[in-house]
């Protein structure tokens, strides 16, 4: 009986090729991708968060700050979790410390 189809050759498992590596060598690309992500994305973000936490920790009465909502004000009162901002004469607002993003001087220099 004649078989009129196409014959396909199967690999005998020899070689290894680029994707067929075994053991540790197959994990090297994944490890390299993780290392690149760490140094390009994760590490700078951790430094930025640490710097912001230090800034929040060192706030004091009289500092002029900007909140994440864009409110500019002077700190008139501090607690562990909140601060009181005076945003106009006799107008005070309580905000959480984490809402403060920077000082008013930082905002003024970034606008120009």
C-alpha cells in the first residue's frame, strides 16, 4: 500500500539548541531579565520611596509644602499621622503626612 503523504523527520533529542538547553543554562535568560529589571526599575523606586519617607519624617512646623492634590500651605501643626496646613489667612486644613509630596520651593523651581 502506497502512502502518498509527506514524511516528517523527528529530532532524536541530540543537540540542545538555543531553547533546548538543560539545567542551569536554560535559566540564564530569566535571571538576566530579573537583574536588568532590578537595576532599571526596582532599585530606583526603592530609593525614591526611602527618600520620600525621610522627607515626611523630617517635616516641622513652619515648613511650606505642597500636597499630592496641589495644595500649597504652611505647616501649623503636626501629629504622628496628620499635619495641619494653613492655606490662606485663618484657613487651615488637616491632611495625612503621606499626602505631602514636596516643599513649595521644589514646586516653584519645577514650574519654571
